[in-house]
C-alpha cells in the first residue's frame, strides 16, 4: 500500500526546490528531544523521521544533547504530561498569553543563518504529536519556517470519529469497500492498516474513535466481554500511540442478551451491577478506555423505553458504571417515530429530538454527553440546524456530522462538506442572545460544559484510497481540521488538503480547490431543491426517487401535488416546529417572507408559482437549478481532466471515472426531477429546454 | 410434518359417513393388480393404501388373483408401457372412442350390490398413478363410484414446474421460506420432503420439474458435472417414481466457466463437443433426464449474443447435444433490454420477445421448445396475452405462468390465479382464424408441434404449509389441474381443492370457493388500475410505489402526468406494439373505443376524464375500485373468520393472520394510489371520501 491513492494527504512528496530543502534539512537534521518516555511523542518523532526521509532524503538523528549549530528541539513542557497548564506563549492570533493545554503545542523559530533552531513544545506527548504534524504540513506545502511562532490548541475537547463498521465486515452507509477492522465476524488484525488510519486521524488532530456501528448486532454486543476485549485492547494500543482514545458502541439490551440478567431495566440493581462489572472488566484490559456510544430507543434499537424509563435513566445508569474509571457515555439524540403513518400530518419527525430531550435537561450525569445530529432530520444535503443546540444548557453536548456521504452522493459524486459544516457551526442559535453560535455551544464555552465536542461518521473503508472517491479524502481531512479550529475557512482547509495531497503546483491547487468549493452547491442544485430533502431511492439513498419516501413510515415527506410543494412547519397552520428555535430564528423561519430560499420548502408549503427572493418562481427555480447543476457537474469533469499530466495516472484515472459517472448521473437527476415536476405542475420551462 | 398445513390437498381425512365408507371399503378392500414391475404404478398403489388407511381405516390387500366378490382391478393396458395407444374406451365427454396414451387412464365401475368392481386401466404406470389420484379425489370429495366410466388423458404433453431455487437455499421470488432442495450451497437431502412434494405434483398430473433457478449462479453452474450429478440422480429417482422428469437450468457460459474452454460460442466446435460430452455424462447418471431450461441473453445472463450468434444458434447447439438421449431444450423468450433509458419512448419492452424471436421461426431443432411468459411484460396482475403465441408456427412452444405471486401479493395476499390463467388459455389469437386459442397452440394441436405444454414458476418452500399462505396451495393445485385439462372451470378447480383441503361442509366449501373466486379481481381493484401495471416497490415488487418503476431502466412506465395516464402502444401515435397481434385483436387493441377497459392503460394514454365503457371516468374508476377493493379485502377476512369452528385452529389462525395483514395493506394501497392520483389530477372523489 504505497500508492498515492493510499498515502492520502500524508504523501510526503520529495521537495524538489533544493534551496528550500537545504533549509529544512539543516533545521531538522538533528532532533534534540526530551520525550519523557512518551509513546505518543516518540510516534511523532518516528513520523517526522519517515517524512524527512521521504521529503528531504535525510533521516534526522535524535539526541538529548545539543551538538549541531542548527537543530530542532522537541520538548514536553508541563510537569504533568496529561495536564499541561503552564502559561507558555501567545496564541497564533496574538490574543494574549494562553496556557498550553495537554493537547496544545507551540512552534517557534529562533536565530538565523547557520545558527537557527526550531522549538516544538507540547503540552503533553499529544501536543508534540500535533505539533509535528503541523510542522510536516508546513514542509509539505513549502512554507518558510523563519520567524515561525505559533501556539495552537484544539478548540473542541472531544474530536471523534464514529465507525459504522459491522463485525461481518460490512460498513453501514459505507461507500469505500469493506471494513478495515472486521471481516466475517472476526477482527481483520490488519494492524498496519489500522496504524495508518490512526496516523491519518492524528495528523488532523482527531483524538477519539468508536470502532463499531451504533446499530450493535449480535457479535458486536459481545465486544464488551473477555472474549473480544484482548483483541480490542490491541486496537486501543495502536490508537493510543497516536493520541486516540477508543470507544465502543454498546447494545443497551446487553444485560439481557449476554449478561444472563432477565432484564435490561436501567433501574434494576442487577442490571446496574452488571454494567459496573462490565466496565471494570473493560478497564482491566484498556485502562484509558473512552466509554460507550449509545443508540437507544431509535429505529428499533433497544433502550430504556421498554421498561418505562427515560433517556436520562438509561444514560445515567451507564454513566455510573463508567464514572469511577473516567469514562464517558455518548448518548445519541437521533430518536423519532420510525413507524409513522404517512397519512398523519400532525406528527413531524423534525420535532422529535427536541421534544424527547429538552424536558430532560439537567437530569444527566456529568459524564454523559448527548450527541446531536447537525440537522433535525438526517444528514440531508440541506436542512436547518437542529433546534436542540442551545436548548439544553445543563447538558453536555456533542455535535454529530456525517463524513460518509450517505445523502450527498456516496463518494461517487464529489461533495466537499466543510462549507456545509461551517454553516452549521457558524449558525447563531441566539440561545444566550446574539453570538450564541453552534460552535460556541459544542466547544463548551457558551454554557460551560464539562465535556463537549464534535463527532462524525467516518467515510473510510478498505478501498486502496480509503474513501472510495479520492477527492472525498478532503472531507475526512477537513473534518479533523475544522474540529480542531472551527474558525478555519473552508477554502483554507481545501487548499491545505490539496497541497498535501497533490502538491504545490498553483494551477493544480486552484483547479482542485475550485472543484471542491463548488461541489456542495452543485450537488444540491441537481438533487434536492430549496431544502425539501428525501427525494431519493429508499434504503440505498442513492439516486432520485421523488416519491420514494412520500408514502412511507419514515416521517419524510414533501407533499408535492399539482399545485405546490413543501412541508408546513409553521406555528399557525403547520406542525409548529419553527417554535423550537430561539427568536429571532423562530420568527424568521415561520415567516414565508423572511424564510431563506434555500430552506423554504423545509418550512413552508407553497404554490409552484411562489416567487423566491431570487425573483424566480419555485418551479422555474427547480428547472433552472437542475439544468445548471447537471451542466456544472459536467464542468467538474472538464476541470479535472485539464490536470492530465499534472496528477499521477492512478489518481487521475480514479477521479476521472467517478466524475464521468457523476456527470451522467447528474443528468439523470436533472431529468427525473424536472420531469416529475413538469408532469405534476404542467408549467413549461421558461427557456423551453427538454423535459421528458 | 403431519399437520393439516403440511398435508395440503392430500389430507385423506377420515370419511365419517358410514354408509359411504362401507361402499368405498368394499370396493377398495382388495386390489387386483398386474403392475408389470412399474415403480410408478407401485407408488400409486402405495398411495392408495395409505389413503385408504387414513380415510377408511382399511389397508387394501394386493393380489394378482381375484378372490373377493367386489374388488378394485388395476392394470396397465398397453403392451408398451411407455406408449399405450390401443383404443380402449370413450372419453369422459362421450366424444367417441379414443386411444389411451401412456399418461391416460380409464376408470370404470361394473356390477352392483355385493358384486361390483372398479377397474382402473392405465396407459402406463403413469396412467395408473393419475387414475389412482383421480379416484382418491372422488373418495375425498365423497363422490359415488357407481356407474363411473371415465377416460382421461392430459391435454398438454409437458406439464412442468420451474423451481427458482438457489444453491444457497434462497428462492428467487420465493415467499414460502427457504428452498426444500438446498441450503448453504449444498443439497438438503431432505428426501422425505422432496417425496411429499413429488406426491403433490403427481396428484395433479404434473410430469416435469426443473430443480434450479433460471438465473444460474456459480455453484449451480456445476450441477451438470460429476461433482453434483450423483446427488441429482437421487432426486431424479424420487421424482421418477411419481412420473416426474427432472430438468436442470443451465448456464450458457458453462464451457467458459467450468469447462476449460476459452469460449462459449455456440458455433465453436470445442464448445459443441463439451456440451455433447456433458450430456453424455448427465445421461450416464440419469438415463431419463429431461433436458435443459435456459435463460440466455436476458437480464445480464450470458448467451449467444456475446459471440454474434442468435438464439437459434444457441438453442440448437444444446439441442444437438441432448438429441441422441431424447432430451429437450427449453429456451426462454423473456428477452428484452433491461438497460433502457426511460427518456426514450420509442423502445417498448412489450415488443421485445416478438421482435427477437419471430424472425427465427423455423430455425429451431425439433427438440427445442420456446418458453413464453403469458404476457409481454412480466406476470403483472393484468396484462394482455403475449403476441408471440401463434406467431411462430414452425416452432415448439411452452407457455410460462408464475404460480409464485411475485406481482400478485406474494402469498401474503390471497390471489387465486386460475381465473387469470384461464383467460390466457381461452384467448383467441386468431393465428389460424377464429378458434386459435392459446390453449390450442400450447397443447400442440393448432400447429402440430412435436413437443409443447405449459410450465410455471413454483410457489413452494420450506414453510410448513409449503406456500406461505395456505390458500395459495390452491394455485399449485389449480395449475396442475388446469394444465391437465384447460377446459376445466376455475370454479370447478376451486371447489375440488376446497373439498380435498378442508372437507365437504357445504358452507365451508361455498365460503372458501367464493373467497378464491373473488380474490384476483379484489387484488386487481386495490392495486393496479386498467392494466397499467408496475406501480410497485422496485426490487421487492411488494406494496405500492406509483413512480417506483417510472424513471428506471426496466422499460416499465405509466407516463402519468397531471392530465392523464397510460402507454400509447398504438400504431399511429405509439410504439406500434398493437400490430404484433393478429386481426381482429390488433385493431381492437389499437382502437380507443374498442379496447377493453381492463387493458385500456396498457394500450392507450388517456386523460383522467376519459369515460370508460362502464360510464365512469378513468379517475373516478381509480378512486372507486380502490375504495371498493380495500373494503372487499376486509370482506375476505370477515368471510374467513365466519369459518371459526369449522376449520382446524392451525389453518384458521394462519390464514386469519394473512388476511388481516392483507386488509390493512389493501388500505395502504388504496390510500397511496388514490392520494397519488388526487394530488396529480386535482380531481376530487365524486363521493367525497377521504383521500390524503
């Protein structure tokens, strides 16, 4: 696995600028390190040496004493490597002196000419790790080091990846081949691949991973037993070396299924004891085990409801078991009625999470975090931000994104999701008045949460290039970077990724970044108009099927008829969902006039003749965006193929194939959607283009 | 497996009428038999003895000499048991003296009082078998035997069942549990169950079975090799005892995949030799092997097209290999473009079989039969008869029905299909002028075919009751009886089956027969209106999804828009499909005025306001039939539950559960279809009923 596909953004391509290489080599040829036995820091230095060998053709020597005139000094600052707290510098934005947390690092250049040194100070081994990866990014993007003086700390405490991998080797909503962890009910024990994954995650600052699907099946239910824990401990060991804490998704009904307890009632003493014993056993094997991820009472998964208990009862019971060990319970809020009768218009799935959870605010233990999907539905190409953010001020919260492109082209279409995520993070909830952005809620600052952060469903699998579509690597990269610092721009992240992945040819960087930045709007334009969502093939969620979810039990409707379309979620005439937001968001969404175009059909049912802020009617908007979107998809292919000769053949071909498929599929989307609405509305396209 | 569910129509329930039982017992207590070592005839006598033990509490003694004053004489008439041809009696309808074929029998009662005898003469052992089962039907339905004098012969030569069973144990389009033949890539070797299946098939006169799916996967490709033939020979042995010849579905690309030949080109000498050698080997194991069933160049199955050859080249190559052994090639005509672009309205899947095959008429070898589905599409609840029937006068033909209810409720809804099949058989093609009914084509009489008959896709599986829905047993029964004699009435067959299955309580018989006879019209009424078809969930084919197949590659469209619906297949403005029929059918279907209502949308695109012969508009017809259909489905449940106390609890419960599901699902169908068309047309229901 030494291909450019596999190396992703850790290509460490040789630096051909000899002058630059000489400067880097001089600075990095000698590493003066005092790593306090930290395995993480040592892994970081190993990464540095490998990268230098690859980029510069040198292998830095490691020493504890300064012998060279120029050198790279690496040290762990805090006395307590776990809790680095001493004031050591200004942050990168010059906002005054800050304390360096355990995960923070400072990177400073001093001196000049033949007498310069670079000093990396980590708040712990993890700080060193992140600092080294930061340095390697600078090198790979050919940045000068002179005058370097930055301090970085992660904004979010929990920076997590959720694998939806199953023991049988499949990956739920996986579009990149089978699991790298499992096959046929067993662990693959492909430790090299796991280590490379850990490197990728650590390189962008991620620090937690849950290794099995939130839908926990028979075998995975037993992961928390002595039968599987020794192997899982081996996995934890690999991830630990890269600063990543391992979590498991658990089956709430485990006591009943595998514990020999006749119930899983969270208030039952035997059940509570069983979980405590189980936690003890887990920590015997994995002393720094992260905790449990739990999907309970959701889509037929077992949960506390079966015993007349609520989510707080369920989560707290698990929290109690983990508490002595410092473990966390990450309890998902994706709870709704998935057996809804489509004829019942009073039930609104969008309302469900808020209705279920806000009454429980304040009742969760300190080591419980509620994991909330970015939107109220399910990772659609466009939906509003979940009103749950900011509504539970006494509860730890984690935001959940989906890197896997379940509803955004499944890594067969390119769809760079960082701009979408940024919209979510920058959304002002007004929970505490202006300035109550989602990012300030989930970083814990607004409401002073003990634990908080951001998690996302992984998009990787066994495919040579990890992510099916090579350009989808940018989403995994971007997720990590954005979670480290939500104030980074989507463009900046795209550019970083492109340089690391494809090199520093400016044309290439411009073309690839341009493609990435256009890709989400393009995907939206030829698929789902105006925030309506769900016009997709049931189950697979790939390709258009306008009525696919219209008469189903999933609570996912558009109510298109010959006159109009959209879901009335207003207070006066609809489901009242808009009232779940703080003002002024509530009023804005509730008002037909003020509601933003891109979410219009999510909140309102309007006639096809309704005129948007853009000045177009809804129906003409649908036609126009679909014609334009399909054309733009073809444009992506054209842009990419202009890079022939610049990109290596392996990646050129792989991406070309996907983009060609996307262009063809975009036409199919265009024609199905346009034809559907033309047949229904009878309104001809103002420009007389072909509709079937 | 001794339950009433399992026994199906071979219940052999004790006869409680003592007088009747005494008459039967006197006549059947002694069997005078000269069975010429015929295993089939001996199996028949064994069946008789078991049945008598069960129904009458006696075990008939078998003797070669007459000792009793009343007895049952069984003999094989023809000198050559395989080819019984001597004139021996009049046929049942008194239409003059007939020759008794090998599969025919004569059943005659002579004498009276204590001195009577019953004589069964079989044209061969198989004639005896069918005669015994006929006699047992008379007994089980409490018919008098006095004066009995009937001669029966099967109308169709090939009376075949196609199992779509896969080696992995699944059954394609199987709704009755897993395969009785296979599991996990191996034969179940559940010979008892196979024997009971053979008894069921033989009891209704079926004489051929293909034991594996027409989609031949990896393992099944090897069924024609020494690895599997010994086990298959055991199966053939069981079926042989019940007069049933075994066939295999083959993979046209077998020479390439398993033969070590670099091609499967039917004109390649090495390929031809491989098939000959393969045939020789098969017949070494199974001397009376029936032949091959072939799905080629259809839905991605391999075939001669890959080599620039046509269906005749492909079929004849196989036929040549089987010819020396007397084997047949059954070559399916289900050939169409399954990668169609829905935007292309000029391609019409309905045309495909005719367009592919009629140019080949006369080119097939004598031992090739073309197997043609009843309609041009695919076993829809309503479609016209395939225009291929009668169009290939120089080619042997087999009609293919589907007993499995793929598109007719999947054995979760009751849908007695014999009335549908009768419509097909009685359809006058006018191929040779008036009186050219399909039944006369497929029985070989109209065009003098060497081989012909009727095949059907089985509906059985491992479920206790064989067919998932207990009432679906009637379809397997009915298929056999109808193929034996296409002039039997659907009502008559329903009554026979009901009496054999549930007994002779007249109320019960009336209720069950009434349910069966209403069931197809009811299913049609709440599902697919006016012959339009395909408004179903893709892949599963269960439940409504009006646009499910509308924008797909399968060639299955309804073209509903806000103004109207239907497929224009006329000559002047449509696909020209109507011209594939002989006159006057062609003109009748082509004419909007003359086209029968029930097929209107199959042939014409009409506005919702179009007035049917019934006097209703199309849209009101849709509403009315769906409201009525759902109500009628509820009525089926009501009718059935009125039999509580009459039907044993096991079957009462099983059928009640299914009917309750059906009633609920019918409402879902009603509401989805009505809502879809109301939203699209905007026309309110004239009766103001609830549409969502």
